[in-house]
C-alpha cells in the first residue's frame, strides 16, 4: 500500500502536467485542415474526424515542450536536452494517444465530441507514458504501477 503524502501528489501532478496541457492546447489554439485530410475508410467513417488537425497536433507537441522547459526552470532536470526531449515525447505521446483514441472511437461509430468513458480520459496519458518511458518513469509513477498489481 502506498502512503498518500503531499509530496507524492505534487510529483504526480508535476509528471502529468506536460501531457495534460498538450492535450488541452489544440482545443484552444488548434483548428485548420484536418489531420486525416477528410479520408473515409472502408467502414464509411473518417479516419480520425474533423477535430484532429495538423495545427492542433503541432500546438500540442509544442505545449508539451514549453511546459517541460518551464518545469526545468523551476526544478531542473538533468539537462536542458533532457527537458526538451521529455517535453517532446510527452507532447507527442499525448497527441498520438488522443489521435489513436479518436481512431478507435470512429471505428466504434462514436462521433467526434461524443463521450467515450475511460478512453477519453486515458488515451492521451497512456500515449505520453509509453513514449516517455525510455527516459525512465518517476518513482511516484513506478510505485502506482507496481501497487496496482
């Protein structure tokens, strides 16, 4: 059993901040041409949907990088390059996970903007964790993953 302490809560929030901001940024600063170019698959549905755009994807990845750099300024990582790589991987993972979630939703005939419980809340975070994991997961995340078994 893990003891919930303020430092553990802070570490978890600190870790998830870049992907959360990366996932939110396209809704605020995205828009423009769709990432899937309007392609329709053999099932008659869009590849990702109208909500996933080229600009939104770029903005999301940049948001992950910016947040990681701000974190590096506040509490330095091992190096500036590590902070840049971490931000890129977390931003790209969040956007990639969200796009993958949209692909799954379209295949399940769930329209853009309609709710898909669990998938909508976890797709971007799963993508971020998968991409950033080669850099090593923070102790707080390792504890949560081990204790859930």
